[in-house]
C-alpha cells in the first residue's frame, strides 16, 4: 500500500492533471473548532496518554492497590486503632490523588515541555486556558477511576465507611481542593525545571510524602516538631481530612481546608508567574 | 486579500549577546512557495519562529496575513499551520490519534485518513510517536501542519533526514498546497529543494538576506565551463585567449588538483566558439582538461559566490 501511494504521489507531482482533487482537498478553509470540542478532544488525549504510560500506571494504580491490600492483610505496620482497612483506606486514597495530580502531572508535563509538545500546542487554536482545562479534566478522570478501583478493593477487604451525604460532599470538596493544590505545584515544577529534574524531584516527593504525609499511619505518632511540620503538608491535610470524614464520621477540621487552600493559592500564583512553555 | 502572506522588515533577534538575525527583510506572497535557504545557524529558524509568534522580535516589523504574530496570535492560530523542526508530539501518542486531535481543533479539517495515506503513514497509524522512524515523525508533523486547511504554513526543514521517496511525497504535498492557493514558507539547506519547489528564494547568511529572487533570477540562467587539471594554468593568459572576454576562477579540489571555472559577463557569450577557444588554449598550453563540461549555475554556486562558503559543509 505504501509503495503504491508513493508511486501515485510522485506521478501527480510530475503531471498536475490530477490537481483538481488536490485543489478542493487543500483549499484554505481555516477556522477554530468550538472551545468545548477542543477541550474535550485534548482531555481525552491526555487521559489516554496518562493511562497508557507504564510508570505512571505503577504510581497511580499498582502501588496504591498493593499498599492497601498488603498492609490490610498483614500486620507489619502499626496503622493505629480499629480495623486495618478502615485506617488505611483514606490515606491510600490521598496518596492516589497526589500520585495523579502531582507526580503524574508534573512528570508528564515536564516531558511535554521538553519535547516541544506545549510549544506545538501553543500554535493551535487550543488556548492555554483550554489546555489547562483539558489537563484538569484528565487528572479528575484518572482520579475517578482510582477512587472506584480503590474503594472497590477496600470494600472487598471489609472496609466499612459510614458515608452520609454530608461526608461524601466534604470528601469530594477536600479532593478537589487538594487536586488544585497538587496540580499547581506540579505545573510549577514542570514549568521551571528540566524534565529530568522534574522526574527525579516528583518521584522523590512521592516517596517522602508516602512516609511523612500520614498516608499509611496518622502523623499523631510522630514526635512533636515533626508532627507539626507534617501537618502543613498538603498530603497530610488531605489524608487527615479524609480519615476524619470516612473513618471517624466527623467533619474535617477547618485546618485541613486552610492548608490545602494556601498551597493551591501559592502554587497557582507562582506557576502562573514562572511557568515556561518551552 | 492582496496583502502579503508574510512581511518581514529589518527583523532583529538576539539571544543574550548573540545576534541571530541582523536586520532581515523579505516578503512572501500568498499562493506561492517561499524558501528561506541558508546553512545551519544562518537565522532561518529564528526568523520563522518570530513569524509563528513563538519568539518576540528584538527589532523590526513582522506581519503575518496582515496581523501581528504576538498581539493577534489568537486570530492567526486557526489560519496558520506550523511544522517545527522536530518533536511537538507526546512520545506515547499514536500517529493517527494525534492527527485526529489536531483535526478536532479546526472547523473544517481535512480527513486525517486521507492525509495519512497520502504521506505513506497508514501502516503506522496505530504506532506511538516514539516508535516512528525519523522520517515518519517528520511526515506526521507535516500532516498536523496542514490538517486544519490553513491559509499559510510554516515548514521548518520539512525534508531533513527523509529518504528519497518520503522526500518526494513531501515535495508533492507542498506543490499541491501551492496549487490550492496556500502560502508555504519553508526553510531548507538543500539547494535542490529550493530550486525544485520555490517560487521565491531568500538566501540567508549570518542572519541577513544575502540575495533573493526566483531560482532562475538567482542563477541568472547562466552557464559556465568547468574543468580540472593538475597542470599549472595561467588564468590571465587563458582569459586573454577568450573571444569575447570572460573570467577564470579556481579552487583546490579534494583530490589535490585544481578546478577551474570560466564564466562570462554576457550569458550569450558562452557559445560553442567560446568552448572551442578554451580547448584550443589548453591544447597550445599543454593542459589536459579533465572533467571538462558546460553546466548551468545552481543555487549552490550562487551561495558559494555570495558567501565564499558551501551550503552543505556548514
């Protein structure tokens, strides 16, 4: 097929007798698609690229599921009082949110910048706002898949949350605010550092947050100063907030919302100032 | 609609202390192919990236379809297609998938399947970008530049690294775009590409225009006589023997001989008698002229003459 196409093409160049079709095919007819269509297509592409990426899938799906199953079924880790899965699920959900909206987004965007993808998209009718909207939708899409998978696994392991309409709403609000905070920090990193530095840094943060962020066990067991330091981390705020809502059935502390809001604000401001597209 | 597709006046572009473009002026017509020809580092990509709105000019005036490439970027983007020198596609995106995405940004795109077939990419439609060969990546990038039916396309080194067949497919597409009324601006350091495709050639060297015109104007439709020899040739005596005047230039060749080029001021002066006069002088001087030939001047010769350097050796 390929050979045939080339032969035909070369012939057309030599004898412009077939030019009529080409004129109608290539005749200028410029115009941008509606904004919603551009954003929907771009979000679909981002979502597929994220889900297809092996290492990202490891961070966003495999590791959270393994942590949840492994530490629920074994007692190698002191996770606090009550059924193990009840204690673990909120933290693992928080880790999953961070893996997508921080680690995955930072690494993906860093390499897109490095390979000129952001620059190339900048030459299309898709605006920067449209691109950010698409990335946000893709991140939320992956997080929705993560939530379904992790909650299903947790329920299968005997997780018994006490959901009320209010607690579900509070959990969703926490996740959305945390997504804004993580995403703006991810874009700050990806838009200012070299792609390799972003890759190393984002993975390092993932591991540090896994240990320090109250993901697997509450930070209340930490020595005083360390506990205080950990409490201002976004992943700690998210995991403690989710733990309050899902496990204890109590409303999340205003402090958790405040910490996430401050990170989102600072990260967003810095990213919008410092982000470099190429 | 009678404005130029691109108008660049006294463009200056600096990077730190380096000045990449030093007062460059040219214009490109609609429905025509304009080639920016020059060695690597001449300032071609800087010029094109200013026109694309990717970089801001440090001086001069640039108008694209009558608009400012930075201030009017939103209005220009749907109307202008861009093919960067490399990259621009996520490594994990599949060829057809990415082209469909680019098509979806436009109101009346070309059917991506037709473009893939035309550029010989149908068999790799489902292949991720990172697994495509360099030539396939180039052609996908070209397809992305034209899929939105633009009025104007910028192609930065569209055939760099392509095999002859893929190069032919790219040339064919450029010719078809031109035939359909699309303005094409391409950069190249292949003079045969400029000669074959371009209506207008802008020769760029050291960030400025060294010469411009149609390929025929630049080469002047001129012929010259070349030969090489290891004998000593007294250029002044050979010039004196020419019937209606002429100039003898020479340069050392790679194999240690000297190549002589005889040119005339008046193109009509290079006639059969002129050639006979050269061979007669060689015979009387005991010079065996090897590889003796009459040839048309190429853009390569023009470039060499303008800059004292060869295009390919940069």
